[in-house]
C-alpha cells in the first residue's frame, strides 16, 4: 500500500509539473527597440587645446566606438563637438553612455589606452575637482601646491596612481581621476592632503598603509 501511494503521489507531481509552462526566454532589447526606433545621441565638447590631439588620435577613438560598441561617431566641425549616435544594431543602450565617457576622458587629458578601460569595465568612473574646492590658494601658493601634487619628475603622481590603481590628470587648477569609486576615494584623500600642505613623505607612508589594508581585505 505504501509503495502504491508513493507511486501515485509521484505521478501527480509529475503531471502538475508537466502542466506548468516552461520559463520564457527573451532576447535583450536593442537600443533602437527601447527608444521606439528613435535615435539617441550624446555630444561631447572638444576644448581648443585638445583639438589637435583629437585629430591625431581620431582613428584610435573611432575604431573601438564604431566597430566594438556599434555606436556611430562623427565630428561637428562648426560646433566643435563629437556627436555619438545609436545604430540599428547597437546591442545595448548603455554603450552610448560608455562611449560618451570614453570620449570625455580623452578630452580631459587621459590617453586613449587609459580611457579605453571605460569601455571594457563597468566599475570605472570619472571624477573631477579643483584645488579651490579643497583650499583657497592664491599666487605662488597655487604653484607650490601643484608642484607637490606632481612631485619631482612626476614621481608623486605616479606613486599615487600605481598604489591606488587609478589614473590622474592635473590640468592647471583642475584634477581629473579615472578609476573605481573606492580607489578614487583613497587617491583623492592623498591629493587633498598634499594640497593642504602635508609633506610628500607623510602622504606616501599613509598611502602605503592604506593600500596594504586594502590588499589584506580583498
């Protein structure tokens, strides 16, 4: 009796499972399908001092954007802007914003190789701030602060970049960073300490301690 009841219950379960429809599988919508066939676009302004470097590196910018991300890119000579547009075969609408961040990173002063990481990795971002956001400096104090940030032969900036796995561009009074949120937070703390007047030796020692804890954590 027990075996017959067990067999009957198994048959009931199998029959119920057979009645349940299989989980549907939908392919991801393409960019033009999400926007109901409308073309989405982004514009990135080209500063005067980046116009010549942009022309020299145009194919390095165009190739990954068009061939890999399937985003149309063109230069508006009159408005001095780079226009990015979605195509019918753009696989993901997020590609448009990734390409806009990539082009913007190049315009901020990052080289193409570093900026390409924004297309390949989702956890990378851009962040910018000015020296006056940290401390109000005037005259030669600004020059000395910039000198502390860069260091002799660029050693201080390079050390911060290598320790925090970020990339930093110091353009006059503006500082641009590329990296993950946690790494940029550590790099920004070191840069702010230098702006406030801390010595390079103290900042380097604290940076090594923080990065050592980060390595142990992960």
